[in-house]
C-alpha cells in the first residue's frame, strides 16, 4: 500500500495570540513542525502543542526560523554568518527537545521555516549551516527538505536522513520552486482542487507548475500550512481523498 506523511506547521501563536486551530490540525496530520520561539511560539505553546501531538500519536519536529516575530519569519535576515545560522538553528532545536521531554515526547525531525527555508533552497552556505547544526545536535534527526534544492544537497552531504517535502496549498514555478507569496495565486484555497492535486502528486511522484509543467520529484511528506485560511477543511479533504485512493497516512519518521 502507498503511504505518505501529512505535515503541518503549528504552535505559531505567541502569548495570548493564537494562529490557526492546532488541536484540529493535529487530529488530521501525521507529523507536525513546532515553532521554537524565533518566528513564533513560546515555551507554553511549545509544551501544549507537543503534549497534544503526544496524546494523538503524532510525530513532532523543530521548525526553526529567523528571529523575526514581527514578520513571522517570512522576511530574510541578510548578513548572518554560517556560525550565526548554525547557532540560531541549534538553539531552537534544543529548546524544543527540552520542552518535548517535559511533555514525554521526542523530536524526530527538523524543517526550516519561511524565509530561512527559502533562502537556504538557493544559498549553499545557509543550507550547509542548517544541515551542520542538525547533525551537530543529533545526527539521527530527519531533515525535511524541498527536492532538488541546496537544502537537499546539504542534507545529503551531511549524511542526514532526508524527508522530501511538497506543498498542498502552495503553487509552484516552472523550476519547481515555490511561487513567492506576494504573487497572485501563490496560496491555494479550493479544498477539493487541493485534495485532487495531492493525490496526483503522491501517485505520480511529481509536481505541476502554474504553467502546467510536470516535474518529477521524490515525495515523502505533504505540507498543509496551519495558517492557511480553511486549513482544517483542506486537511480533512486531503485525508479523505487519499483514503479513497487507498493511500495510507503515517509519519515519515516511522518509515523503514
């Protein structure tokens, strides 16, 4: 039977402010990526999210980003050295590891957030720094990467296990990169169209760009953003469509 992981970025509130419906998304995801306090999240939210995931049997990963609460980590922070990036990422992974232990759970993977991920997809130095930090903290951690990017190359060079990710709710350019969020149509909202798209991606092991170009890519996990409008309904439609096509959903961390 074909099996795929569904991941979601969660824990992205701060203090009394909430982003998305984490509890509902955890019921539908098989892996979640928890904000570690730099672009969003705080220790209490991290603990609550890890505890919910533990109770549901959902895998958790660190979701490190640039230190940019005001911009939600979606703005590049230029001028950082490799050492600064390594420390920034290691710090965030360690924070979640400690809080996860408090919740009786464990961190299985790392996925860079927002602008940090976007920069690292194209910039070899940033990608290497992220991979180096992960390996230094725990070489058993799985590195979630976009296929055919500097992130994937850096993870391979570091000897890390990779989980190749595609996005359910984001449009792709012809080079298989994500269409920038500032561009019209970059974020998708039609749950039925998204569900059908995910089934095609998983069964064909390929993504389709906005111009209709098909690009073959390895796929281990599909991301549905928790802050996308209608995220819960989208995730439910995706799970229903996968089940209808005989595709099981399970954490990539459990794959052989």
